[in-house]
DNA sequence: ATGAAAGCGCTAACAT
DNA sequence: ATGTTAGCGCTTTCAT
C-alpha cells in the first residue's frame, strides 16, 4: 500500500498535522522538525492522495477542455497551447471530444465527469445562440469560439471580423480585385464563417469594390477536401478571379491544390491567403500566407481566466468578460510581395 | 451546495444505503422505493461526488495519456483515437505532453498527478533501453511506440520492420530500383527510424538490390521541413533515384515538395511512399501513398489492455504482453499503378 | 510550534 | 429489502 500522512508522521515522530504543515509549506515549523519530516517522506516515497485532498478541499487541480476533435489541426494546436498554459500553472487537462455535435455538447455541459475537474474551457461548434441559457452552469466556465456571444460566461476569442478584413485588404493592396472566398456558410451571421465573410465585405466596401456573389464558395465542413472541391466547382463554372481567401488554412490549402491542378500559378495568377496559421501552412508549396489569430494568447488567457474564476469563491470578479486576442498577418509565398 | 447522498435519502425517506444501491444498480431494491429515490435524485439534481467515490474505491475512472506533443499530427490522431476508445468504456482521458524530452518523460512516470488517474498509456520518445528499469511502476502502465522493447509493461505497437519492408517492396514491384530513404537516424537500431530502415534493407536484400548509402537521407526531427531539407541536399549532390520512402508522412510530404520544386514529376520521375496514413496524406498534391500502421487498433488495444490491468487487482493476467497491430498499404497518387 | 479530532461524501461489510 | 456504521486520507479549526 502507498504511504499515508500517518505513516510519515509515525516515522518522523510527529503528528499528521505537522506533516501536513510541511507539505503545504506552512511557515511555522522548526527547521529540524521539517528536516525530519522530509526525510521520512523520502524514505517512504510518500505522495499525497489527491482524491482525499480533493474531497477535503473541493478542488482537484484539473480542468476540462471540451472541443470538437483533435484530428482537426486547429484544435490539436489549441489543445497543445491550453495544456502548456495549464501546466505552467501546475494544472492538468482532461479532454472531451464533442465532434461538434450539439447534443453531445449540451451533454458535456452537465456531465458528472466534469466534477472530476474544477472548471471547463469549452469550444462549441454545434450549439448556437438559442442555447445560451444552457451555459448558466454551477461551475467556472470559459467559452471559446464564435458560436455564442454575450452569454453568461467569460468568453475568449479572436477578432474575426477585423482579421478577415485585414486579410482581404492585404490582397487588395496587392492589386487583386476579384477575390474568391472559400468556406462560406449560407445565411450565417455569427460563427467563424459568418464573421469572416463580414470582414471580407467590409474590406471590399472600403476599397470601393463591388461584391460579386459568384465569387463565394460555400462548404459545409472546413476540411482540405472541401476547399479543393469548392474551388474546382468555381473553376468549372469559369468564374474569373485573381485571389482566394480561404476562411481557414485547410480550406486554403485544398483550394491551392485545385488551383494548381488547373494549371494556374500561385501567387502569379492567383494569390491565396488563409486563416489560422497552422504549423503546416509553413510547409505547403508554396507556403501559405495566413492570419495568426492569436491562438497562444487565447489559450493562455482562457486558462488564466478560468483559474481566476476557480479561485474566486465569493464572486468578487463580477460579470462575464469578453476578451479578444491580437491577430497578425503572416506573409509567405502564396501572396506576391507589395 | 451540491446535494449529497444524505439529502437524497432524507427527501426520499430512506437511508443512504438505499440511495447508494439505486445509484449502483444493486438488484434488490423494491420498484417503488427505487422510483421514490429516482424522483428525489432528479428533484435535487444530485450528482455523485467523484472525489469521495475515488477516495473510497481507490479508482477514479480516468486514465492518463502521455505523449510528445499534440501539434504533431500523428500524436493528435493517436490521442483522438485513444479518447474515443476510452469514452466507449466510460473513461475519461487526461493528457500530459512531454515534448519527447527524456527528463520530462521520466518525471511524468513518477508524477503525483498520475494519482489522479487509474493508469497510464505512455508513448515515450526520449527514453531508451537504458531506462527500462524506470518502467517498473506501482500502477497499470501500457507502453506505446518503439523506444522500449521487452520492458516490464504491456506494449502495444506496430509492425515497423514488416510494414517498412512492405512499403519498399511496393516500390520495387513497380520497377523502382534506386529508392531514397528520408528520415534515417545514424546508428539507430530500435526506434521507428532504425526499425523501418531495417525493413527497407530486408526488402532490398530479398529483391537482390544493392544497398547504396548515398541514398539515405538523415534527419534529426521528422517534420515536413526536415523532409524537404534532406531531399534538397540529396538533389544538390546529384544523387540519382527513382523513388522515395519517407519514414513518416510528414517527411514524405516535405520531400515531395522538394522533388516538385526541382522540376521532377511525382510519380512519373519519382514515386513517393510515406508511413502513418495521416489525414492530410489524402489531400496533398499528388495524394500520398502510405502505410496505415493500425493506429485505431493500437489505441483500442492499448485502452482495453490498460483497463484490464486496472480491473485485475490480484495479478491474474500475468506477465507483460507484446501486442502488434495489423498494417496495410494505402495506395494513392504518389506511386504509379502496377 | 505542534497535537487532537472532526468531517468532506462515499462504499461496503455487517446487521436486521 | 433496507438500515447502521466504519473508515478511505486529507485539511483544518481549536487547543496547548
């Protein structure tokens, strides 16, 4: 059996209170008592029983991260960043995959398994504004993504509209006038697709360019294959264009493949920009210019915010906050130099 | 405060034992008592306190998965598969990232945080055979990967040598005779690189082809950029070749980029095969022929094996087992048809 | 500076 | 079929 406080206390010839004091760095312990306890701890290889500690303290030292799926690079890189940020704070991360399925997302919000952790960082994809009320939960919650706004929980997200506008302007500054968008969702107002499309429109407007519906490629999912398929369809219809804005990197990468298949050159004939700054955007042929939406900052802030809420037993922090990360355009080979 | 067993018992007018019986599906409970308890549970929104349950039962219902990093697609897809398999068994997964750093890996093996879970699925990258003794741990452990063999723990892995041999033979069958390998590690005997290189040699041998050291591209890491760099170096040296075996998919993808940059055609001038069957292998240009090493089966088996060990309180299962998944070659566009 | 003891919420052995 | 009760190992008043 694993050693307990009592075992350590017995070996060290002190009470369990003293051992506890040593472990928790309570200041008033005589140096030589402390040393004796330390020796006993090492001798026994004592490690505290975390279940017991949790039961007593009500805190587990773990947080849950719920996201659609790790096979999507964006979420894998987000999870990586969240785990690193949590680790820096000495916390550990439990991952739930929802597949972006609304029912599963709602289920996760009330799952008993959440009690294994102190709070939830939640990146929904299937839920919408109608489900806002479901976010009134009795535990600390930080929301990610663009499915819900002004909900009852802290929300950390990116500047979708501004960043998409900047991406579009980046193409316009380089002389492109007929800019295809890949990945739009019919009638979506919020959600990443809706917001980024709005940014696109704003940029056209500001530049005095006319919006042409023929330039919009709709896809339901945002995988590489959807980008390629959508692009091929546009190509087949004979639409004329000189640039492509992929609403995320995988779409842009897929579209870039279709463009090259058709014998067009990137960036000479068609300039391409993506959104997300995935690791692989550096390694495509040509490498992909894209928007870094501040993923690391989002992860960092989400963890910090959640931990604040967890530590805030008497609601001193106040109302739900909206936090926006800084974005940045990363220029690579898929767009021409200025 | 959250409701407890006592609250439910009081409302339902029974003892906590009865409530506990209902929750744990103990058979001998009168139907109407059960109904009364159920009503009380719903009324109070009772959810069991998992810390208390863990303290009492010694089991948490969670497992740890320790891997290098989620930003590497292979591990993201592995984690995805492990989480799904665990979920099917009603277990939850906590993820630790080691960055493939040996010191960090050894640290994870003895971390107190492991006590938050019932066992560990461990995919080391920095540890080696010298560290085998460190795997004698006082908790259920299942090992993944090719860093350690015949250790004291169950080991689930892929048929590296056979699969690499099959990949090489696949190229030979298509008439290729000068096959470059990208991603070799100097003097490595075990490890993915060492094993796969051995499979390559075996295939050459069996086909009566001579091994040419000039065809081996060494890289320390297995990112896309390493594949591209290594390939460019070989190209610059004027080495002649008609095929490339990337020891993993990202290397192959990087190499393919360098090949195309050099004006060579895939698969006509150079056939390319990878290893891993990542999602993105389907979407490259051309799509990548590769080896599916049985990742889903590995994840499934690792979880099942770990849960068996966890449930096996009196060591009835016996010694450490070695389990090998089935592999399969997935033919795509980067190799010519037979 | 240290000790004694209560109790977090649950499970399970033991009663009835 | 249901109730009583003793801990699981820890933190934390309250004493000393």
